[in-house]
C-alpha cells in the first residue's frame, strides 16, 4: 500500500481509522524499533501489517505468537492465522492440534469454530488427519 502506486503512497497524509491509538503507536514504534508488547497487541499489529503490507512486522508478530502458542489458545490462533493468511502461525497451530487430535473433541472451542465456520472446522480436521496419516506412515516405514 505504501510502496505501490496507491493513493496513500502519493499523499502526505494517511488516514488510519481502523485500529486503536495504542496499536497505531506500537505499529509506528515497530517501524522504528521492532517492539511488540503482548499477544493482543501482536494480533492487532499482524492485522495492520497485513493490511499495509509490512511483511517484516507480520513475520515478527507471527514469530511472537508462535512462541506463545499452547493447547489452550491453539484453536483461537488457528482461526486467526487462517483469517489473516499467517502461514507460519497456521502451520504451528495445526501441528499442535494434530499432535493432540484425541483431545480435540473435548475442546469447547472446536464446536464453536464449526458452528461459526463449518468449512474452517472441516479444514482443520482434514489437516490434522493428513498430518496424523503422514506421521503414521513415517512410523511404519521407520520400523
């Protein structure tokens, strides 16, 4: 957006009304110092980085969120990563979930995900099954 032939790149002013003051402040700080404070801020910054095509910030936020990834937030971050094309975070969340596939049906978040976005729920289950089958095939060939 800022480096392409879009109106914003030719203007002295960019109107940013879709993020909080704190997120904008952190966004600008990152451009100078690559600072990220917490998970919520990292999520907001990742969304902004995707919108404004700041790949370095997006990668930084993904790396930060992957470092915070755990079983409790894995479904939330899977959906978030899918929505914002965060491939590294999506892969990490899928891996964590597929490693615990037997626990997935016990999670409250999974039925909610399926209800809100049935295709995404099926995609997650399919990705888990593919990883599970690949791991089973590797285990069989190693013996």
